[in-house]
C-alpha cells in the first residue's frame, strides 16, 4: 500500500508509539461483514459484530450478487465499524417511540436501512442524497429492505434548513477524506491530499450549520465520518460546541471492543482504528440540542392524487396492516405510506424534491393493477393473498438473470416468486409461457 507521505506523518503524530501497529493493520486483509434484516432473516453463527445485534463477520467474501438472499433484502453488506451507529441511536433516543429521522447523506443506504431495522415501525426515515447519480442505488437498497416507513429525497442539506424543528434525529454521515477506507479502496488513497482534507472539513461544517435548524430542541444529531483526521472530527466537534447550544452524549461501550474515546472540555466522540478492532476507520459522535419541544410539522395543502376506493380496497388485501397505511398516486403507480406520516409527506413535497415515498404497490393499466416489484419484497406482504412460488437456488438465479424459467403448474396470473420464504419479485403466468417481471435494470449479468 503506497500511502501519501503527508498522511504517514499525520498518523505518526496522531498515534505516537501505536503507529507501527496501525500501519501493519493497513497491510492486512479488510474484514468482511454483513448486517441482517431483522424482519426478514434470523442471523446464524457466533461470529458477531459485538456492537451490533444483527452484525456478523464472514470468514471470506462470497459473491453477494449471486446470493438470492442478498437480492431479497435478507442482509446488507456493511463495514463493521460503521455499525457502531446502533449504539449511538439506541443510547440517544427511545427506539420504541415514533421518531422522525433524517439521514442527510444517505447513499448507498447502509445507515438508512440500519435505522429502519432499529427503530419502531411507527417511525419515519427520510433518506436524502444530494448527488443524483447515487440516488438509484439508494432506492434499490431501501426497496430491498422492504419497509414502507421511508421517504427518499434528493436535496442539498441547505434545503432542509427552512423546516425548523422537523426531525427528532438527524444523521450526518458526512462526505469525508476517506482515510478509514484506505485498506479496501485504493481510489481513496489516490484522491487524498491535505488540501482535500481542508475542503472536506469546511464542507462538513457547512452541512452541520445548514441542518441544525431542522433538529427539534431536545433532539439528537449523530455525526460520523470514515476518517481519522482530527480536522474533520475533533476540530469540527469543537466548532459545533462553540457555535451551538448543545451537549455531547457519552456512549456506554464495552472496553474490550477496542473503540477509542475522544474527550475534550466541550465535546466527545469515538474513533475506530483497524489495529484496535476488527473493522475499518470510523468516527462517531452524538450531540443533543438544548431545550425540549415536539417536532414541528407545518400545515400544507394536500395536492396528492388518490386511487379509487375499489382500487384501495383491493390493494388493502395485499398487505397485513391496511388500517395503518394510506394509498396515493405517483403518476399511474399506487404507493402506500404509514398514515401518520401523510402530513410529513405533504410538507416535503412543498419543501424538497421527493423521489420516492413509501412502497410502490402497483401500476394502474386500463382496468387492472400490475403489481410492482417493491410489494413482492415488502415486509408487510400478505402471504395468504399474495402467496409465493418457492424457487430452488438455481431457479432463483435463473430468475434474477432473466434466463429461461421453468415452474410447476400454477393458475394463470401474477405470482410472487420466493427463495427460502423471501420474495424476489413477480412473474406473470400466461398460457404456454412465463413473463419474468424482474426489473431489467437490476438483472444479474455475472456467471456462476
């Protein structure tokens, strides 16, 4: 690993006698870890990520693309250190209570899916990604996860500043210099420079300033980076403490985990180093805004369009919790969202660029409903009404590749196909042929 000289000097000064162990750790293989979806799959084995209940280490890196369970949203491939978010969330808010959470820099979706899995199903996760090219991956991963209490936006952080007191919890997983990814991403090494560090630190402060007004008094803001750099971590926390009325929350972490605590007079945070734990470089801090107030949801005009009562009645039979959701139209597609968050959607439609809300159920075409891929993956799919055709692994891979598929005799019509009880998507059985309705843009093009 050819590290920049300036980075070496920086870490030598930061780590002192620990520097040799640190640089040696960077020469070792990067650990492989996944986080299971608690509503879809029960993790097996004892190779646990100690700070995350659903996190597991793997001994080697399989082809995740060729695992139907991955395609069904049974787990998310995530770096272990970043799963420390779980401790920050569970120790700073009541995860059993309805919570409005804003994941400000959300793509590709690791932390948003983690929030969805941690918090009450009565909560709302707003996943924002400012960069248009990264939004498609975020949409796909949220869709695979299968939770309806999600809204995806594409906005600059400054756009949320006018929504005063809108969120209980804000996550700023800030764009950074990426020093913590050097072991697994050679591009991060090539792009690193002291000037880029300065630019990242300034951008991070701008993001924090833009979104502070959006956090309600008494709410929690979680700041994280995948870097070791004190300019982006320590100095930014000091800047927050000097410019905002807040307190930093200590986290109760087991000392055997090997996570370094960073404490100063007016701020605190936690740093992961690869020579102290089985993971990459990661930094996290939790701050609580002074005061106490409920979230503010401005009244907004209802400009939504709705399907007919008969269409809604039919779609209600497709899910297990129809009393808690409502349907609305996005073009010709009917979507569902938890009923209690309709006012939040209306506000966001006026104040932000909403690119996806809730779960797509189906498209209205003439006198019928063509089911959407997303409802096949939903955790609320009614398995009695939308029963699945069980596939073997070979059949599942043929389906995901959109190759020729042979199925047992089933009635003509739309059917979910499943692998190990989890929905993969839809087929339309017609006399003499099978139409594979897996999204062509997500088709697997790899071999065995």
